[in-house]
C-alpha cells in the first residue's frame, strides 16, 4: 500500500497507524490522494479552511445531532463559524464545532503530517444558524470554562469560488482535546449543547 492508501485504510477502519517516513515535499501529494479517496468513497460534503491549507469534508463527517459520535481515539475540538456555500456564494452561516482527528498514534509530528493526514477528516458539528455580527463566545467542557473568543473573519473572505457545501471557516476557540463522554456547551449570541459518544 502507498501512504495515501495506508491513511485511507486507517480512516475506514477507525484505527491508528505508526507515523511513516514522510518528507515535506511529498505531504501535499499524499494529502491530495487521500482526499480524493475520501470524496470518491463518501461524497464531498464541504471544506475546512486552515492555516496549513484547505482540507475536504465528506458527507458522513457532517452532523447536526446533539449526540456526536467520535470516530477516532484522539480528537481535538475547535469552535468555528461554518458557512453553507453554493457556487462559491455564502448562503447561511452557523455556529459549529470542528472535531479534527489524526490517523497517527500521536499529534506530536511536524505540521506537514497534518496536511498528508487531512486531520480535518473527522467530524463537523453544524449548530444553530447565526448572522453577523457574531459576537464573543465561551466554551465549557463538562461545565468547566476552557476558552473564550470571537471570530475576526468575514465568511466571504475565506470562501473560494469553486467551493460547495459546508465550509468550516477557521478556529476562534481551541483546539482542545475532547473525549467520549464529554459534554460541551458554547454560550454567546447562539448556544450549542452536545455530548460526545
């Protein structure tokens, strides 16, 4: 199996793999191939905009259920604004949670491993619809305040003309580690209450 196939197999099996040797120059190609496999298997649901680039989200990754199933052993949580996009135009925005995960046994890797692994290939929770100005928010995990913040971006500035579906626009609280059994509450102009199973 090539490196993209190893990542895809780990994704499908909800398993972890020991990090393989990877150069920065090959990471983008591995990531593109892995993303192509994901979309071919599950359909394109949208995109994740990050400092490291743009990742893909498949349809099954996206949920609005208040009980969110965590698929992998090691997830992070980020509070984000999510845009619903058609033909590159933002139609609606939502308060949401991105739940990145790695296929590797550790997060302690150079950033380009995340590009190859498409770390956004996990779960995206789409919460209540929200309009600008968004205001500030507080994040609670198991009733403990763990972060505060507000989005400083405009969705239109983050969305590309070729985008469709749900677009996770960028973290403004987090990332923090999250585990099965945790309860998460986000408070602000709109609220989120979810449990991870």
